[in-house]
C-alpha cells in the first residue's frame, strides 16, 4: 500500500496555492514546466513508486495536449487527465457494482461502478477500458469472448470533474471521465474474478437502489458511482435522468 504523503507546512501550502493558480488545469503546460514542477515538489511530498505512472494531460474535452505528468503531480496540482468508468448490468437488469478492496488507499470497502480506472499515457479510451476491466474483474469486453452481450461497451457520456478530496496532504482532482455501459451475459457474470485485489466482490442492485444509496448513504459510495450514475440513469431513461444531480461536474 502506498504510504500516506507527509503533511505540508503552512509555507508549503501557500507555495502550492500559488503554483496551482499559475498552472490552472495544466492544459497549457509544456514538458519543461512539468519537469520543473516535479523537481520542486517531489522532495516535499515523497510520492510512492506507484504514484510515478504517467498520464496524458488533457483539455476539458479530454483531448491530450502531448504532455505527460506523473500521477502524484496530477493529483497534487489538479492537472486534468483521463479516467474510464464502466457500468455493467446483469441479464436481469441489475447493476453490478464493485465492492472496493479493504486495502486500497481511497474509499476502501465502498461501492463503485463495476470498472473505474485512470487512462495511462499513450492509451486510447477503449484500450484503457479493456485493460482496467481485465485487471479488476477478469472481464474480456470483446463480445466474441462471450462475457458481455453484443455490441459490447458503448460510450454513454464524457464529463469533467473537479474537486478537492483532501486539503493536507493535498489531493486535487481534475478528471475527464468517459463513461461506458454494457450488459453481462450469464457466462460473464459467472466467470468474473478479482485478480489484482482492487475489487473485493460485487453488489447487485436495482438502479433505483443505487440512486438511493448515492442520495441517502453517501459514506458507502465511492465518487465514481456518485458522479457517473446520473449519466447512466439518463442513458437508460430511468428516473428524471438529470446529470445535474452530480455535484462538482462540468459538462465539456
């Protein structure tokens, strides 16, 4: 498990606020400026090795700028990068939510969409979705594999989310998320496996129950589910289908 970054001093936090005001969402940064920021802040936050994986910086529509930055710097500065979410339903129309592993650093044990993950540098949205589904659920999203029904995962919505998960140690999020939806086959539901430990199990529920959890029991729900569920419900024509219910979401 990655170590918790150290608390920043008041002077560090003031300098960070100044740097964040300068970089904005990161879409205007060049590679040299990213390297300068990394050199300045790495000795301060001492990121774990896992936090060094690189993401493409993107604009508010999710288009890569041609510059990459490490995960820890993206989350320290609020630099916009990409994530993918997959909503899976069973043949009976239930949502298959993941139960996050108890050892994960963020939101352990919480309910989330079936697949959520970052898009690593150089990958397309579809490539990242295939990779995350295989890693988290042992799921092959190619309909020919028989685990999901044709036509396979379909894009539902793309949106930008900006929020502060914590103030000290700081974590500022700017995610451009591509949401997909797909239907599991009976074979697919029976053959899911949780190989990497990020997912502890599945929670099957009606879409209305998922909406109730988001509204009435937010402590049980991870941000991915809370943010993407209104878009999924709108796609399925369930409830009022109002994406505006997702607080902190900007339409690109």
